C-alpha cells in the first residue's frame, strides 16, 4: 500500500517535500562531519582503549580483568579458576570486545618475561620467551597475585569513582585505588589515533624511594629524582648501554634507550672459546635471535662461528650457546652480534598517559607527583568513609548506653507496648533516642544485658570515640596524611621490592 504522508488531498506532493521525503533531509557539510566524527572516534580510542591512566597505570581492559577477578573472589589465597571463567565474567559484565582480547591481556599479565612484576598467577601453559603461544583458555587456570591485590586495596571504602558499564546494568571503577606506582613499575605501550605511548618498566624499590623523596621535598627537581630512579629495569635483564638516552627519557618523557643482552665467554676442554648469551633484550624472541645468528653465519656475514644453539628452558632461563672456531676472537664476534642482530636493541621512550582524561607527555617528576596526588585523594576519601562508619557505630552504641542506664524503665516500656512501632515511638519520646537508636535497642539480644557484655559496650564506645578523634585529626592535618602515604609505600617496598635485573 502506498505511503500517503507526503500527499495532499489532490494527491499532489506537499510543499517543501516530495515522495522521497526531500523535506526531511538536512544538508550537512561533509568536511565538518568528517572532522567531528574522526575526533569523536580518536578520543574514544585514546581514552577508552590505548592509553593508560596516570593514576593506576592501567588501560580499561587490564582494570576490568583485575576488578572482575576481585569480584569473583579469585584472590591469591583461594584455589585457581579456569581462565575461560574469568574471560566470560569480564566480557559479559564490563568489556564486550571479544574473548581473545581479554585472554591475551590476562596471559601477558601472567608472563614474568613480559611484566616486570606480574599481576596474575597462572597455572598451565602461558607461552614462552621463545614465542610459543599459550594454551587455550579452557586449559589454563588463574588467580590474582598479591601484587594485584595491593592495587585493589580499600576499593570498598568509596576511595574511587564508579561509572556505569556498557549496558548500564552494573557499575565499574573508573580507576583502581592502587598503593603501587604501577605505571612507572610495569610501563605500558599502546597505539592510539594520532598518538602512541611506550613506557619502560622500572624497579619498584627505586620508584618508591623516589616517591618518598618527593613527599619529603615537593620542590625536588627531576635531576635529583634520577639519583633514586636510575633508569629502566627490564624483566629479562640485559645491560643498558649509555646513560644519555636514559637521562633524556627521564627528564623529558621522550628518549632512546639502547639495551644489550648479557654475554659470557667460556673456554671448552679442547681450548676453544664459546659465547653464552644468558640474558636477551626485552621483548626479543630467543628462537628468532638464534635463527638470525644462524643465517648470518651461513651467509658469511659473521666469521669464526662453527655452531649456534638455543638451550634455553623455563627452569634455568636463557642460554644461547655460540661455538667458535679455533682462531676466532670472541670479542670481535660479540661486537658483530651487537651490530647485526637484536642482541643490541633500542627502545623509543614516549611517556604519554591520561591525566584527568587528557593525554600528556610526562617526565619522571610528573609521573611521581601525579601518583602521590592520587594517593593523597585516596587516603582522604578512605578516612572520610571510616569516619562516617565510626560515627554511625558510635551513634548506635550511645543508644545502647542510654538504654542500659535506664534498663528497668526501658524493659517496662517495651513490655507495655502492643506493637514494635509503639515501643519505638516510646523510646524516642521518653528517652530522647533517634529512630536508628530506638530500632537498634529493640533488636538488642538479651545476652548483651549481662554484666560482662554491658562493660564491652562501654569499652567499644570509648575506643570508637578515640578512633573518631584520630580520623578527624588525619583529615585536619596534611602532614599526617603524607606520613600515612609514606608508611604504606614502605610496606609495599618491603613486600614486593627486589634487586635490579638490568
């Protein structure tokens, strides 16, 4: 049947429109439309996918994986759960972008050669440094590391803001209230639209020393902070070659770092030398490195080598053995390897992260100051929450004390009341209780009226009043808050800190 919306009584097209709805078409400047659409898309990628937040150092997918595991109770002191179980939870509730993206994120967070400090404790085949793929998610099992739990500590105390998930059915945290300067410690990399980030991992003990130095002196310069955070610290070790690039990266947020694998020279029984590579640069595939060396030997680009083998395994770590010919000089061969293979690799540092929702290039001081500013906000919000809960508890205990001081009259009033509501009204009018106190008194168990229990109520009230006073002092005194941040950072250092690997 024909649509007559655009016809008048004589079946003629209405003025300003024709049968094809010309009157409803809005002319648009294609240049403007492309510009706004592209900016919307690029900001969506920058904020929602590719760049980490300066506060917790995580991208949304990492944050959702950790929060999903925390909500499932998949903590370090509980049994492992199937990876597929976690992936399903995270995809169904928070991250509807496909299971493979979530699983790959989880795998990387469990690989000790990819992360300086792993966040997930994996059981099963999670791949290898030689580029072997991990097993499918139905075979592997995971649970959180204690390191990740420290990033979620106090989340239940209203320390961070929440936002609605993709279908507005649940809430998810916008950031984690981390106690660990995660962005500096584990680094990050990502390609957005029109910008990218490539941040190197650092040593936790050094970063925390830098954070404490900043708390003690907010005017500290970036050059002074470099005395504490000496440079990147890679999970696979290696030797950082030259300090200028490192210094530039820490001072400006951009620079070039050259990393060499660690090499030993051994003498065989028959008097020949052999080169043993015990550490390879970060993100270098050992099998591919061995194959590359083999190709260079076959093509006569490197002289004096008789054989090369990758003898690495997960138990003993990296061991690539290069057998030399009788007259070969080991140091000359090593220099050729540095020049022609990934045994020497350079990394372009580009410290771009989201600061209050906007991408910014950050130097070492910026990264530390933004983290400390966030920790301060977390401590304030946590203290406000604890104060509110303590005051609520004190209010109920005060109601109990009023009832205990007038016990016979209260019991008489309750016995004479025909309904709980009348009893509640009587307590409010006769003893000046609030509605909350009256309700709590009516729900009080009779065993709390024994002599020992009465003393416990009075002791608890005295303790909670001391706690309220202490929490109010924290909120009134900035130095106390910074002392708490320092104390918590020192605890993190004692728990997770280790020696440099690079």
